């Protein structure tokens, strides 16, 4: 059985993980977002 302190620790860890993933998403979109959206369109389009 988990103690109350462990549950609060896991909740804070989960919140930190979500915040970190959100910051990574913003960084990744700023840095590589164009490549994965517009940059790869030319490869699949027929000229």
C-alpha cells in the first residue's frame, strides 16, 4: 500500500514530467516543426 507522501511525490513527478514534455514539444516545433510539416511535402508531391 502506498503512503500518502509517496502519492504526493508521484503526483509532483507526473506534473513535472508533463511540464517537461510540453517544453520539449515547444522547443521541437520551433526547431524542427517546419521540416516535419512543410519540408517533407516536396518528397511526396508529384510534379
